[in-house]
């Protein structure tokens, strides 16, 4: 093997990566896929890292990009592969002798799972400061084969994500944003045909930090996620040298105003990113792989296996106005329904009947809301007496402008720009890099958990104070935000280290901070603030694209004015995720209350299977207005299937379940037991014909294989 042909091959049975080293030591990722596949042959494989810095941008020769900044100048220095349990790791060391910039590219993958996680650490081994403007977390050239036919068959995937309308996946041909060119002009410049950017402090405001690319003919699919808990992220997917490429970034100068000086001997680490692969199973198989990866990569916690039922008093219930008198009957009704946790949501800390945003931050109970001798502890004790674990809502990162903590904490403990403390919706934002900010929150959590015996915290975040904080000299707001984001993760790790049995829910006006950086640490994700039970269905069905089923908290909020079909519909929303029961259940008529109790009992009967199940969508990922929606979770032996019918459309739908093709299937209706569904199974095609006569209505099935196989 000549020096020009040297290569690095690494991976396991489900994923193999190959890096070729050019004759000058330049590394190029040339294959990422199944072992034994024909090598990918992109037109020009990209460098492992793209780095731009002031004075070190891209260089052109005529109409062609010949240098992608400092990343294109990095040369192979060394590499090594290790294994720790189920995790395979490849570390590639690169170096630019001209500037002294060194890069450590770390690839990790769990054994048997076709997902690659990438992270890059830069170190300045030179003599002068480098001013970074962008650093990629992962760059992959050639996710499609080379040639116009492959690009013509490629579809882009992305998810729009807004308050009350989360997780709305979109799909369109790549050629709509990267049209085929002719003549002398090509996409050699590498400019993105399609790109998405995060914004502000919320990681998923506008879009999830995810995307994908799928071949509609072969089913070959890539799905990626940027694992960052702030709005500083960017991804692009386009064409370069007649093949597709994907590049994933944290914050950049172009998109977020991010710059970071890296002095001699200093280092900078990118946010991680992960890429899931399916050879021929389409998006469903890629999301299944990502589900396995998320489980392997997250912090272990007993909640991921127990899946207790949670009652929360907020949604379509008390709506931020809890009192002792209102809570006691709800606690009794929740216990009778089978809830195992009871969470007191917003409002418990202030006397001002919902106008309390300006004074939050001390997190002490309001005497007017809990007037008895024991105050709020009367309620907490009653929750425990009814066999449930008490929980409380917090918005830890904010301090109301009129809160005593606004004066008690120094200016340096808050987000600031131009030396002015930022105020957004009458609240200041803490900078958790400052020890006073962190000490304040540690004292609050340790009091509530350690002294009060609270076992569940719902951590909310309802303001977006913009680009970040420039609290430190010479710091861009985006760099300050990245520093706070990392300090926030470190703080969360700290509270869970001190209180390992505490269950923490991630919320941000519903799903505005929905990312794996947080979900790799926290036990649950609030999926939405949507109050309309029918509009919640597409959110609940799409949620497993972005969170494991056992972490996806879905509201189920029956109302006394709901029909029995509507009660069953709202309960069915949550049965393949995590039940967050709410609503005015003490006021329900006996038949409606029985439907609630039945749903909780069914959930408890199946929940042990959910932490091993992976999702699929028998009608495809739902559009917002689809009359029929379906979500399935499958284990090696059982498939659970929830189907919703909303007004409009036909009374029947055909659901595609290719993993069951060739088998005789029995469809057991689990919920509601009085449902009027009828089914016909076609083993030859793997299709289930379902009829639901009423709209709205929803049902949960368990599909099991009979021993006899189809001919």
C-alpha cells in the first residue's frame, strides 16, 4: 500500500467508517455505511473538520473552492481506536504546521447501532491567538452516491417546531433547493442548497435541531441531530462536485455572530452531533437507530424503566392558580385514577393570581394560596398520604425584575449586553457560569428536594433574551450563550448527582428547548402546551422522532363537557409515550371517569415494553391537518399501534406495517374496550385495513404474530 492509499477503517457490524489519507496526510472521509458495501465514491470527499478563523477563510481558484479554511490544511498526525463496554471510539489527531492549530476528532458509536457521534476539540499549539468563526462538529461528503440520478431521487427532511405546533416534519425533493445545473457552472463552491439555523436561547424555536436525507427509491436514509441546548446551531445539506454533503455546526459567526479567541495553549470543544443511518429501511429505520442511540448515550435513571404516571395540575385544569382548596380534591381524583406522581405547576410561589412573573426567583410558597398552619406542606403531605410522589414547577434560570433576588445577586450573575442587564418579559436571565447564580439555584433545589421531600421538578424556561450575553470582556453574545449553555448542563448534572432519584422534566413553553443535550440528562420532555386534544394528535405521533417514547410527556386532559369519544381520544394521545394526566377529572361523569381509569390501567399493563420499543409510522409522518394519523411502537415480539381519526376523510384507512408482512396477525383492541373499530389484515402486503365509524376517535391495538406463516 502506497502512502497515497493509506486508510483508516473503523467501526462494528452495523457501521463502518473509512478515512483515506492523501499523499500529504490530508484526511478525507470516503465511506460511512455498512461493512462490506461498495465504497462510497463522492466527487471530492470533504475534510474531517471545517474551521474558519479571522484571516484564514476559504480560498478559490477560478470558480472552484480549493481550500475550506483551516480545516483543509489539517494533516493527519496520529489516530487510535478504543472500546469501552458497548462503545467504540476512534480519535483522529490532526495538525496544521503553519498555524499550530491541532484538532482532535472523536467519533463514537454504540455496538450494533448504525449511528455515528462526532465531536471536535481544537488546541492552539502556535504562538499567536486564532480568532475562530466556525468549527464543524461533523462533515460528511457523499451521503448519496455520485451522479445526478442519486441527487434527483433524494428528499430532504426537517422539522418545523413552534409553540403549540411542535414536531411538524417536512419532506421535499432536494432538487427544489439544489437544482441541477448545466454547462460550466457546478456546485463546486460548496454553498448549501438547504440550511437551517437555531436562534436565540431556545434550541428548538422554529425548527428542531435535526434533519435528514433519504433516497425515495432505495430507502437509504440519514437522520442527524445537533446535541446543543441553545439556539446556536446550524446545518446545511447541498451538492458539491456532483454529490450531496451534510455539515453540522454549533454557533457560527455568519449565522449567530459567534467568535471565539483561542490563545496559545488554549482549547475549544464543539457541541456534539450524531448521524443515524439506514441502508434501505427509509426514515423509520433511521429514527429507530437514533432511538437506540439515545438510550445508549443518556444518563441512566430508574424513571426510564418505571414510567410512572404523572398528574400535573396545569393544562386545562388549574392553569397556574393552585390553592389548597383546589388541589386536595384533584389529589384524591388523581390517586383514584392511578397516578403515581402529582405535580403542582406554576403559581404556588406568589400571591398575585397569575400576575407573578415580575417577582419570581425566591421560590417560596405563597401563604395566601396555602393558608393552613402547615402551608404548602399540608398539600405535599396529602399527596404522599395518597401514595404519590409530590412534584413542583420551577423556572430556575429567570429572576423577576421585582424579585428580591434581583437585588441580592450581583450584576455579573445575569445576562448582560453592553454592560446592561437584559430584561425580557419582566424577567432577568441568570448566567450560570457565575458562582452566585449557581449557588442560588443549588440552594433552592436542595431545599425543595432535600428538606421538603419533593421528588419531581418540572423545569420550565419561558423567555428568549435574544442572542446571548457579553458579560465578559471581548465576548460576543453568542459565545457567552454557549458558555452559559454548558454551565447549565453542568448544573443539571450536579443536582442529579446529589439527588439521583429526583425526576426532572424538561419544558420550555412546551417544546421550545427540545434537544438531546438536555434529554441525555433529564428524564422527560414536555412535548407541547397545545390545549386542543385533536391538534395534539400529530404532535404526540411525531414526538418519537425527537425523544425516546419513554421520555415523551404527552398531556391527557379530559373535560366534563367532552364526549366519551373525545375522552378516549385525549387519553389515547399519551398511551405510547408518558401519561401527563390533567383536566378537571373530579367533575367527570362516571362513564368518562371510567375511561380515564381504564386508560391508565392499560398503560400500566404495557409500559414495561415501551423502553425497548422503536417507533414507526404506518401512514408516514403526519401532516398537521391529516384526518388519519398512526404511530406504532415495535418490540421483537409485539407491536403497539395507536390510530387517530379526525373529522374529514374516509371512515377507513390502510396502514402499512412491512415488518409484519408474511405473518398472520391478531389485532387486540386494548383501548377503549368499547371501541367500534373493525380490522382486516393482509399478510401478503403487510397492510391493516382499519375502520373507525366516528370522528374524532382513537384506538390502541396490540398486534401479535400467530404461529402460522403465510405461504
